């Protein structure tokens, strides 16, 4: 018994030493300024980092009014009191402007626990330098100092000299005159350890064990919007050209490559935005038609595919349809009962969001409803594919912690409302790069993921084997 107790104590000690209690700011108390709006606003600092580790300018971060050369501050609270040894401030643009940090242990007053030592050799930056009021040939001479386009993101891991117990809130003060250029703050975290807090990409271990993706040869076209039939034997791809977007089809050969390039003349009804969004058992969902904002027109139409021919069935209509941009993206369930769209409306969480609409008895769709704050960020979510279980959703976004530009993610529907989705999971570094990845299509029959990636100055179609067991909702 004594030996068992000793081993238990040893492992408990190891766990206690290695465990790090971390919390992210979950509520605003006070702040110096706010630009307002859902993008770049003060609320963007709440929660864990989402503009890191890719960093750079992001609507997911707070941009104070005096971010160029002024003094700003923010007070935030946390879900529960804890001992604090470290306060981490994630500055995704021009890091190094945190000058003072205070903590509140429940009294409502802040005790300064960290401050930046003044570097008198480095002059502070001013966005506007006043004129010197001297005249030369009756013309005022003005001093001009331009702010360089500096990005240098970083994390201010402020280690406190002495740990403070029972911390409920933190005050962070900034002097943005310390560095030139625009400034943004992504997140504020606290820890009971000196181990530096880092932004971690929410991915799955199984995705990191995938092989490398390969480029699909499509006979010289610059592709977008890959969509496959249910049996995985036919692929529709839109070729991007200067004068027109054209839909082609390819058939799968016995060696797994794609051939028999065919121009689908009957489907190329418009000049631009001709693309297939969904392939059903006997129909296609196609984009490229004209629409008018404020009406029920969406720019999408349904084609029947009976007897190996294409015949226009009619437009896809949504009640009071409205879109801030000229483009959108769409998919639907196999029974056409639910339509999913990526676009920007009055109800957006930021940029483009994912919405759904349910089919009415007359075949049209009701009002678009936002899928919620968990799956939609302050930036863009778009290019979705709903898998056959009607719960697993693939999409592209630049609004969550990722590897670069737009990354591919998967999220799972948690109930029947279509508004409750799981936290998006990044599909990993074997799929996502520092460039654009979007327009995913998963071939469930052959368990292959196809997607568009930007490489060598243009779009390419890539594929990668990925098992249904690691991708679909279990």
C-alpha cells in the first residue's frame, strides 16, 4: 500500500508540475476606445487568439482609435479567479507597445505588477508632426515622416516577479507611439506558469498523419469549383479565363487519373460564374444566373440530369434574398430541403458568413438564417460542402487560427436547429499552406478530398486520401 501511494504521489506531482492553468479574457469591463462594428472592434480581444499564429492585419483583432501613436488601455475579466504568474498579450501588428499591466484580486482596484522599462535611445513615433511655422519663399515648410509598413507581430509574455493569487481581472496599458505603423491586439491570456503562452491551431492528430497532397492534371485549365457525382466517376470543374468562365467535365480512368475533357455547352448559360455547386441523384445546382438584390432571386438554378442530358428546371429562390457582394457560394442537402450559402448580409458576424434556408411547400426557400458565432468569425467563411450525413460540414475560412491565408476546416452540426455547430477544426498542415485553400469537395465513395489551392501564381486542383472515419462526425 505504501509503494502504491508513493507512485500515485509521484505521478500526481509530475502532472501538477506540467499542468498549466490558462484562461482567456471572457468579458470586457472598461476600455479607452472602440471603432465599433463587428470587425476590428474591442470585443475581438475576447476569447483565445484567432489572428495568431498567422498574425498580420485581421478584422478578428482590436484596432484602437489611437493605434498609430496614442495611449490606449483595456480592462478585462476572466471566468474564475486564479493564480497569475504570466499575462500574455497577443499583438498581431507591430508588437512591443505594452507599457503597464495591473491585476485585480476582487477589490475593484488594480495593482501594477509589470511595466516596460523606458528605452530613451529609441524616439517615440508620431503619426503627424506639427509644422515648424518657418517660411521659405512665402511657402510653409512641413516636416514629413512616413510610417513604414511594418508588421512584426509578437506576444508580450509578461512574467510577474511574484505570482498573484485570486486574480479576477487584468488592466493592460499601451503606448502605441513606441513603434511606427498600425497596431492590433488579438487576445489577452493569463497563466499560473512561466511557460510562454502560444496560439495553437485547433487541428486533429489524424490530419497531421496524412500523406502529401498531389496536383490533379486537368489538361491545362486553370480550375475552380470541383464537384463530383456520387459514384466518384465524373468531375465538373470550371475553367477560369479572361473572357468567360466555362464548365468542363472529366471522367475517372482506371489508373485514378482524370481524362475525357468535355466542354459542357448546355451548362454554360452565362458569361461569368458558371459553376456546379452540387450534384444530386438526378439534378445539378448551378451558379451563374443574374439576380437582383431585394428580390427572391439568388443567381442559382437547378438542372435535371435525366437521360444523360441537362435541362433547366428553374431558379433557386430565397425570400428577401440580399447579398452585399456580386458573388456567393451554395450547396444543399440531397433532398433539397436545406440550402446552405456563403455570403454577406445585414446579419453577418463580420465578412462572409455561412447561412441556411429551409425549403417551403412551393419549392422556394425561406429567409436565410445565420449559422451562428461558433462557426462564423469576424472575417470570411465560405465555400461549404455538406456531407451525406447532413452533419459534417467542410468549408474555407480566414477567420480562425490557421497556417496562412484561407484554410480548410470541418465543423459538426450538434442539433436540429442548424444554428449550433462545433468549434471548427483545421484540416492540418498536409492540406493547408500559407497560401489560399478553398472549395473543398470530399468524394465519400473513394475517400478522397479535392480542393483548390493557390500555387506558382495560379489555381491548381489538389487531392489527398482521407478516411471517412477521421473526417465524418462519429
